[in-house]
C-alpha cells in the first residue's frame, strides 16, 4: 500500500498509475486460439471434450433441460430468492428508462428516419470459478430482454460440471430458456461460430477471466462483443467529512475480487488518508478472502493526497475508474464535473456493493481506463439503429449537384454518375 501526493507525482509515476497493473494475456491468447480453432472445426465433439477437461462436465447434453432450470427456484433458500427478485425488479426499473427511439421527418428533399431494432440472438457469459455470479445473470439478461432480444443463450462453467442453483434461479427469473454448462474460451468459440447443436449469436456480453478475455479479443472480428473486461477497480474521492471506516470497507470489497483488483483513495484530508489506510490494514486479517486481499492490496491499494477537490476530480477523470465513489460534503455538486467513470456512487451511504447487486444500475462496466471512451452495459448494447431515406424529386435534382462536385473531387466518378442519372430522369 502506497501513499503519494498528487502535486509531487512525477509524470512517469502518474502514467504508471493510470495504465494499471494487468495480467499478461500472452499465454492465454495462445491457448485460447488453439481452443477456438478446435471448436470451430470440431463442433460439438470438441466443445464436449473441452467441457469435460476444463469444466468438469459429466453430462450427455450440452444444453440444460428446461425443467432443471425451473426447479432451481425450489432449490435456493427463500431469503436468497427474495433478494434475487428484488434485485431483478430494481434492475428492470432502472434499465426500462433507457429508451432509444426511432423517428421520421420530411423536408423538401425527401423522407428520412431511423428504425431501432433489437438483436435477434445474444450470448451471455456468466463466470464460474470461486463464486456463483447470479448477479451477473440479472445484469446481462434483463437489459437484453428489455431491448427486445428474442433469444438469450447463457453459458457458464458452473462447478464440477454443475451450475449452481442460484445461477439457474436467476436465469429463470430473467426468462432465459437456454443454458449451457460450458465456460472458458470454448464457450466463446461456440457462441461465435456455432456447432451442430448450438446456433451462433450476434453478440457476446459478460465478464470472465483471462482465457475468456483472450478469446473475446480473438473473435471480435467475427462476433460483436461488449468489451474485454479487466480486474475490478474503485476510485474514491473524499474530503475531511468522510468516514475512514466506510472507505476502507469499500476498498476491501473491491480488493477481494482477485489479486489484480485495484482500490484508490484520493483525498484532500491527510487525516482521512492515513485513517483509511490503517483501517484497511486492520480489516484484512479478519476478511474471509484475506489471502486474495493481501495480494491485491500490496500491489494496487493506493492512497493519494490532493490539494483541492478540483485537482482530485481532474485526476479521477484522467484515471476513468470502473467505479467512482464520491464521499464529500456535497457530492452532487461534483457530479457535473465527472466526465469519465463506469458508474458513480454519491455520498457515504452509496457503497459500490449496492450497484454490484441491487440498486438497479449495471455492474458490467468498463475497466482499465476505457471509461474514457465507452459506457457500461445497457439496453443500448442490444439495439441496432437503421437509418432510412426516400429522396424526393426536388431532392434528387438539388442534391445530385452537390454529390457530383464532391464525388469527382474525391476521385469517385461512379458515385457522381449514379446521382446525376436520377436528376436526368426527373428532367427528362
């Protein structure tokens, strides 16, 4: 854990912080490339072989029976089921307000408009490993459903070949009828290219580990993807009014994800910085995932002193964090200055954990500074915008003149002739 002053930071040190520590995907890319090609050529047989070897799959079907998905509702504790349904309601309430509309208008040159069309079939990847990510099911599938996607194919490795009941219950709540107990690069290959029994998808969404990230990088020219997810991260802006204990709790919550997770505190109060650092150190030994947290905190827990909130916000925009928690006296006053963040949490009560599960905003967010140019997962990710036009006689006559001049200037005489021919047809 390091403490530095923003005004004294060298450009080299600043760039090192902004660039993030990240896993080397070189070996993962090599392995994923071989797996993808095997599944692309070998279809179901190759997919089943990798599912057995890497996922512990022992079944005879690569698609779960609908009855197995439905009965998961009875297999999870009632308290968990209530929490899942509450989360689903809140995610729907937020995302249903993400509206992208078509339009149509006329002017003297013709009729113009755009259609908003949902994707037909998408693939949702839900990680397995050390946790059962039922929240990711809700975050990915509900926006797709609101957008009007007709088919959602969910892939998840489960544990020892068994998909956790909570993950299946979340799928049932979302109305997902197609679940495959398959993970890793072989799942990405199946979604991208299809097999004898599985149809390809138009887009893949959802986070994953190194092999999934590598596979998504390799297939993105053949299938649309949401993004290549990196380690989880939080940046907290705090002044002297902030609670060091609450700050430390949110830093620990991010650091428990994996050894590469990052937690940064930028504060105008040296007292808060030091108190939060001590609080985090005190909490780590008692944390259930202390081994992971020790590793991530030693690498990527950073405490930065800022002279002013303006300086702190400027750094936050440059850093472009996945999660931005603003714990200052008047957090809404700073909100208009925020230009780059995956999701923003305002005030001491707004733990990032709420956004991870049930406040309603999405937790599939840009990482590694990509919030500078992209947004988190939303309804818009599942929609296509198709413009259309019908040129009027006057439009053909007038616009062809501009087309002819511009096309010939660009060295494309065929374009010029195609437009002028319409003008001649009207006049002739």
